[in-house]
C-alpha cells in the first residue's frame, strides 16, 4: 500500500469528498484483509446482501462526516 | 453515475436536507452494487425486514447530521 | 408525505427535541417502506425484540444529537 | 409518560450526565414499546446476551456525547 | 456502584483518556447487568467472538471521542 | 501493554492519522482479549467475513474522526 493514498482530506467538491469517503472505507477493509484475492471472493456475498450494503453505506457516511468537516462543508 | 448528483450540501429547508441525506445513503449502496437489477432484487428483502429498515434509518440519520451541520441547522 | 413534516429543527424544550428525533427516525423508515400496512405488519416483530428496540433507541440518539446541536442544547 | 422526564440536559457532574444518558437510552425503547410488561419480558434476554449489553452501552455512549457537549464537558 | 467512578472527563494523557473510555464502556454494561456473576459468565462468549470484540472496540471509540473532545485533544 | 502506545493524537499526515486510527481500533480489542493467541485464532474468521471487515472499517472511521479533529484536519 503506497504511502500516499491519503495525502489530504481537502477535495474540490462534495462529490469528490464522497468518493474519498468511499476510498477510506475500502482502505479500512484492505488493511485488515490485505489479500486482493480474499477480498474479491467476499464481493459476491456482500454485494448481494441488503444488510451488508447498508452497513457499507453507514461506514461511508461516517467517513464523509470527517471529509465534509475538513472541507468546512465546501462553503465558500 | 453523473458527476453532479452532489453539487452542494446546502438545501433550502431541513426537509430538503433530509431528502438529500436519503439520497446520500442510497448512493453509498449504489457505488458498491452498481447494478440496478441486483439492487431491485434486494428491495423486497430489506423493505420487509424491521432490522434492515432501522439500519437504513440509522444511515440516513448519520448523513443528516452532516447536511444539518453544513446548513448551520437552517438557523437564520 | 406532506412537504412540511420537518419545517424546523428548533424545539421549545429538550423533551420536544427528543420527540422530534423519534419522528425523524420513523420517517427514515417510512421513506424506504411507504406502505403503512407493511410497516404495521413489522411492528409486533421489532416491538418484541430486545435487539430491535435497542437499535431503534440508537437511531433516536443519533437524530437527537442533531436536534440538540441545532438548539444549542437549549442553553439560554 | 410525563412531559417532564427531560427538562434539561444540564447536570451537576459527569456521572449524573452518564445517568441521564442511560435514562435517554431507555426512553428510546419505552416510546417504541410502551408496555412495561412487554419490556420486562425482554429483560432476561438482553441482560444475558453479551451482544445486547454491548449494544446498550453503545447507545448510552451516543447519548452521553450529547449530554457532555451540552455541559461543555463539565469544564469550569 | 460508587457515586464517584466518573468524577471528571479530564485526563493527563491520551492513553489515560483511552482507559477512561474503556471504563465508561464497561459501566454501560454494568448498569444494565449489575450482577458481576452474570457478566463473568458472558465473558468467554464475547472474548472469543471476533464480532463482539469489534463491537466493544466500537463503543470504546465512541466514548473516546467524548473524552478527547473534553480534553481538547490534549493539545497544549 | 506499554504505557506509551498512545502518546499523542497528533500525526504528520492524514495517512499517518489513519494508521493511528487502525491502531486505536486494535487496542480496543486487545484490552478486552489480552491473549495474543486467542486473537490470532479469531483472525481467519473475521478476515474472511465481509460483515466483520465492514465492522472493522466502521470502528476505524470513528477513531479517524477523533484523530482528524485533533489534527484540525491537517489544515495548515
């Protein structure tokens, strides 16, 4: 894992911030299960489970709170 | 997914903010399961599960915290 | 659903704020499962499940955080 | 339920604030399951389930965040 | 339970704050299940369950947010 | 456990802060299950469970909120 996947929390727009929140959520998984193969095997399971998808959206929401605060909510 | 689904966190009213929080919660699912067909198949399951519905409401609550803070709680 | 269920986050007292948080938590469910009949069918299940009731209280707590901050914690 | 169970979020000490957070967490359950008898029946179940007890502690932690912020963390 | 288990949220260091967050998380359980014997019986179960341990760490994280804010993040 | 695993919440970069959040999340587990052997036994289970991995990422997200706030979001 490169040392530069998270150089800053500042993004140009709310949507870019949301994308960063997704990335952060995925990295939380990646650090615990570093094998891409193992993660790939799990994908069909959580991508077809409503509860897993809701849980993923929850983690993204928490990370987005952090990114949004860092960007002062993209207010001018 | 258009690059413009989240142009701003600012909304005209608390209720519009709540609607945005719902949209954000759904996008968190959509990014992980991009197939509309797959998501549609899951709907009967979570729409008839009390625990799934509570979990959805939880994610909306977290996103609404962010939107509400961005709008300074719609205080004049 | 009327466009006016959430006209403001400001309430007269902490308790009224808590009531609003409950309403917000229920609306999160209502938007996902709009059928009153379907929701009514789920009630016996979650109302008699300790874990569901705890989960409901959790969502209310998150929404109450938002309402309380909006009201500056009802400090004079 | 009396209209006065939550007259204020201000408490004299952190510990009194923690007690209030517990009360708030229980009221979240009470509003959804108003029958004392039904709640009493659930008690043996969650009081002997590690996961339920952890979930209760989680809700208390969220409510305590609100109470602590309201009291400016009891800093002089 | 003594009236003095939480005299203050202020700690000398981040680590002492983390220890306090653990204590708070345990007290949330203790207030709901006051019997030490009952809690002891549950220990083998959650201490050997990955999901329970993750849930415990989650509660500690929430309480640590409160303690850290109270201490202004231990910034000089 | 050394008394110095958390000397400060301040880090040089967002990524170092994310690493600290991971460490904090693991310590929450370690304090509850101090046996390295027991923890090691659990690893295959949670590392191959999508829901466990999502839950881990959730805890990291909460801890990262704290670390990010402590660092004023690494804004100059």
